[in-house]
C-alpha cells in the first residue's frame, strides 16, 4: 500500500499546480493501516483539515482506480520525515510549517504579454465572448462591468481574461489590475487568517483593486468560508463600479456546492461560453500560429491539420511548433508527410467515436428505441439509459455539453448532474459498474 501511495503522489503531481502539490500533497507520508483504513500523515492539524476539505475526493478516487478497491482514508498529524541523504547530496528541503509559509504571489499582476485581443483568433465559437470582453476593456458605451466566461480547457478563456487586463493597463497605466486563480485566492485568504492579516487581505481585493481577473472559479465549490469572503469582495467592487472577469470550466449553477448568493453575483453581468473550434476557425488559428512562429504552411497542410486536430487551441499550436522543430533540427522539408508524422504524435490514430455511435450502443444494450433517449418520459426505463448516455458521451467524445444536452432534450446542467450521478453510483453499484465496463469495451472496439 505504501508503493500505491507513492504512485498516487506522482499522479497528483501531474494533475495539480506545482505550488499546490508542494504545499499540500508532497509532505503527506504513508503511516500504515489501521483495521480497514489507510492512515496518511500530515505535518500539522491545519494541513489535515485543508487536505480533507480540498483533496480527499481526488485521493480516494485514485486509490480506487489503482485496484485497491474501496479505501477508507484517515489523515493524522504524523512525525516529520527523517533526514536521509547520501554523501555529496544535501538533505531534502522539508515543508515550512504553517503559519510561516510565505505566499508565492505578490501584489503585482502576472499577465502574459502574448495574450492580447489582437492575437486572439475570432470565429463563430468565440466571437460573442471576444467582443463582449473587448467592450468591457475599452470602456465603450457597454453597460456591463463584469463577465463570466465558461469553456473547456485550452479554448481561450485565459487568453481573453489576460487581454482585458493588458488592454486596460495600456489605456490607463495607473489602473490597479489583479489577476489570480480561485485556488490562490483561497490559499491567500487562509494564510491571512492564520497570520492575523485578514484586514490586509480585504484591503488588497476590495479597496486597492480596480480590475479583478479571477480564474477557475469552479475550484471554490464546497468552500463556504471562501465563497462568503469572495461574495463580500464582489459586493464592494460592484458598488464602486470596478470591473470583474470570471472564468471557469463550469457554469456557476453547475459548480457543486456553490452558494446561490455567490452564483447570483457571478452571473449579474455578461455570461458567455467558448465552444470547441470549428474547422474554419482551426484553419485561421493554424495560419496565425504559423505566422507567429515564422514558418510557411501550404493550404494542403493547414487543411490536413485542421481536419484531424480538433481538441483545442494548444493542440494546434503544438502541431505548428513540432513542424518547425523537426524542420530546423532534422533539416526536414515541411510537407504533407511531415504533417502526418506530427499528427500521429498529437492525435490518436483510432477513429473518433460520435454521439450517434454511443446512442446506438446504449439503445441496443438497454433494448429501447434510440430516439427515446430524447423523450420527455421520466420512467426509469428511459431515464437510466439517458444518464448512462450522458456519462459515456462526456468520457468518449469532445462534444460540448450543449450538444449532448440537445440530443437528449435536456439542459446542459442535467447532463453534468447525470454523468456525475453515474460516476458516483458506480463506486457502490457493482451491476452498474459492470454495465459501464461492457459499454466502454463496445465503444473502444469502434475505435480500432
């Protein structure tokens, strides 16, 4: 079990921001097993409470996925790691004990100079978000001072958030712009509370801030105290007509355990989403990235890449960088064969599975008419396979929530709830887990 915990730490390191991993996960040690529980040691009681509140679900799920079965986790204040080092190597640096842990962020803003409005490629999937945020940044006759952008990762919401800050600073250098993730906001608030400096924290975000760019607000789900503090902060900023931009991979109403009051505040301005890129927009992105990286791509190559790389903008930029690197380092000619090599590395050679494929598989397995998945009936005969369909679509396709919801004639929040319900019930319902395993295998067979 100790080896399993070390593997889980490696996995968590790849999934969490480096500062979060170093601060909270890395100091955890495996202490042993008591009865049917796995005991993990934390440096102090505060650390125990924070990990249970923020990372317990992620750690427990990973234990289950490693084949250890249902694991009950217990966090205790454990003894510090013993120093051990070989000759010639310094001892490992131990975690500084809270409350003396310094914050990594300062008052200065941290904006990416490349993330400007002029470098953002506009298409049908993102044009409303682009024009709405540009209007807010340029202080036009636009009446709203806040916006909430929802999108999956890698589609440009962070780019637009930074662009707002950069544009405002360009027009008014004295303007005080604060960019921060919701996780850092929560960590800073906790640090301020532990060091009796909550007034300094309030002053920073309520009175010494003209523009607040708050990223990844879905992180705040279930964090009642942080939500309450943020709510007061948003009220103070709104009363002074300050500008606020939120980004998230979920809509406020879909964030688990998000208070109604905070959700209302975050949606008081413009609410928009960025969907997956269409073919024409992907072509424009590739052309732009090629120009930025100073390489020439033929229309044939651009068309080939746009047709096969449809995950997100990062994937498209990676393709351009890979082509340039191969051309320069290997002295290779950029042609369609080289493009195929790059695509083979970036995209699976398996055929894509569509929502129609999943619809047919689910309907056949549960012996219902495929069209009944979109019926208004709430009978378990149809609602159960409908939930399974939602779960499988979110795991096997890149379709946006709105598209999946459209197929079953429901709201996208229903799709989120249904898929999370299936994921939760699979942990305790052996029959459902076997059904999902069987359907996953059928879907995987289509990809071969």
